[in-house]
C-alpha cells in the first residue's frame, strides 16, 4: 500500500464519502457490507497506486477483500472512482486508456 500524504489524509478524513463503503447499495448487489471502513486505492499507474483523492475510496473490509476475487466488486469501485474524477484528473494519467476502461466497466443490468 502506498502511504497517503498527511495533507491528503486529513482532507479525505473530513470527507463524508470516506465514512461508508462506496459499493454499498440498499439491495446488496455486491453482498452486505461487513467490517470497518478502510481506504482503497482503486487505480495504479506505472506500477504505483494513484495517490489522488478521486482514486481513493471508502470500502468496508469485506468489499475491500472482494476486490481481489470478485470482478464485479472491483468494477463497482472503479465506476465510483471515475465518477469522482474530472477530465483534468484523468489527463494526468493520459497513457492509462480511460475511454477503453470506461467501456469495459460499464454497468451491466
């Protein structure tokens, strides 16, 4: 895990979105939330986790673990994170291929 700089950590700690699981839904589409809220680095670039507020989201322990084995849970975190990002945020990582990523993680009903 990449350390979060103190200033950004303070900013994220005061953000209400970091106090609940980002994939929580009333119908429990991704299973029930369990455990404490952890901070999940959603993206990597050049082999390192992207350390930007839009790329770090709140995750209950269960869903944070599910990212490793449940592709739909991983995609849900990715969709949520991209919803927080601006075009300028994504331009910093222009070689990532964001358009293709958005197509591949599109919500499937």
